[in-house]
């Protein structure tokens, strides 16, 4: 899904080290308008670090990040108005009511959509008179999502955005997320451990393991090209296949094509959760 040749966010061979240990290892990836990229990986794979580097919160050790026509180490105020971000831990506003917190946040964004704000307040059952410090974890996450999305940013970066929402609210929000990207020509990068959410709304999946980007594909292409196979005795691996993981006689491979089937005793298609489990066996 690519509506424009102008990248919204591009990682060019970036690495990030902490105390000499790589958290991100030579990663390259580009997001264009209309792309909803689900970022998947185990805890410690580098997902949150990648997002914080994109926003200039962390400085990369090597490589460069382009964001909205600029670079991550010099994001202008105008560019910041086009970026929405929800971290894993929703931020403060203790001492504020929900209404006052939204009014303050709204004042920084001239393109704020009041009707969208009100629609999501109702959906998430948030009352403007509620004290922020008395909200549940899920309610705080809901408020953070409203604050990140009500001004219809061109780039949304969401770190586990629905982990604390109930299943109904989560499903509705994820549907809205996809529609927003299409309608506004935005790009979305979001991490989640809930593979069903990724399969439901993501146009692309980026799978990280130990700081490396193992897969970055359109989700439909991923279903076709990544398979679990068993090689026939005496057969060699077809040219072009990439082995992602090996467990005894089972190979998790990328770039599979139907013409390769005679080389294998079995070919097993997988959903995203199965793929993730096989990759980490």
C-alpha cells in the first residue's frame, strides 16, 4: 500500500548500542503514506528503542533516520505537530481533570478535531470531569490515544497502544487506526504482542529478533512466501529460499514459491502467531 513516493519515515542502516551492546543492529525500513506497519518481536527485541530513536528521544549510534522530510536529530516544531506518539507508559496530567488535560493538549495543535475527540471520549466512556490520577490503566491509555490521534497526525507511533483496553474497545480502535491511515494519508508504526490485531489491521508486518529486522513484508505476501517445510531426503534447498529457523527436519523459510513444492515432503502455511512461535523455537 503506497500512495506516494515521498517517505514519511525511513530508517537507513541504523544501529543503537547501550554500553557497547547492540539493541538495534543495522536496520533499514521505510514507511509511506497509507502504510500501517505492525511491529512484532519478543520483549527486548528492540521495538521500543526503535520508536524512541525515530522520535529523536534516543540518538542512533550509526545510520540515519528521515522523518517527515527532516531528520530525527533535528525535528522542527512544525514537524512535531504532525507526529502522534503513545508510549507504553501513559504520561501524567495528575491534578487535571480529563477535560482540562485535553484542553491544554489541544492548545498545541491547530488541526485538532473536536468531533473526533468527543466520539472517542464516548467510545472509551471517559467523562471530562474525571480526575486523571483516578483513571484506571486502561482509561489512561485511552486518554493517551485520544491525545495522540485527535489532530490527525501524518505519522503515528504507538508502543503497545491497546494492551490495557478491553477486547471490544481494542477491536474498534484498531479499525479506526486503519481507516485514519487511509483517509488522512498517514503512516502508522505500532507494536503489539496481540497477533490477531496485527493480522486484522496491519498492511505490513515488521518482525524483529535481537535487534535485527528479520522480516518486513506486506501481510498478504508474508502469508504466501513464509512457510514451514520439510525437505525430501536427498533434495537440496531450492535456490532463492532463505532459512529463518531450523528445528530438526523442519525449516522456516522465506521467499517460498509454489513451484518449489516437489522438493518438500510437506509445506505448512501459518498464521502470524504460528510464524512467530516457529521463528523463536
